[in-house]
């Protein structure tokens, strides 16, 4: 029997990747890969124990799980990895992280086809 929900989800993810992405560089140490990513955001609320909620906004990158390959090996995001996004003569560098004890990535769909990677802006440099 055909899983229509999975087929529909796959089709939507293929359309998102084809029509709503930009090229970014995913880096871990010296290893890097050019991948297609959709830009998003997540707002985290954390309670520091004082009863005051702190809101933190993460810049998210939605990347197909199969596309995240470093040194010829499929991998999952690690804290401290970097994503470099070029725009208008500048390179914006984001580090993979999330506030508090939140996970630094999650799957964006029930079939684990797409990763939602949480990041924080750490540097802006001029393009070479």
C-alpha cells in the first residue's frame, strides 16, 4: 500500500528545495560542503529560574538530511559547526547552537528528510 502522506511530504520538500533555497557553505573544522538551504527562524523561550522568560531568536537553516555530507560521509549537525551565507559582498557566519538545553537541530518532517538547524550570528566578513 502506498503511503500517501509520505509521498506528499516528499513532494513538498522537493518543491521547497527546488524553489525556496539558496546556496550556503556548511563547515566543520576544515571540512565543508555547499548545500541548498531555506532560511527560517525559531523563537525560544527560556526561564532562568527567576520567573522571567527570556526570548531568543535563532536563524534556522532547513537542509535536506541527505545533502549534509562532509568528507564523503553523511553526518548530522554538531554544536560549533558553522554556516557561511553570502549576500551583497559580505559573508555572514552563523554557528550551530541553541539557547540553554534546547537541541541544536531537529527534523522538520516526520520522515527525517529535512533538518532544521538552529544557529546564532557570530561574524560578518567582506567577501574575498
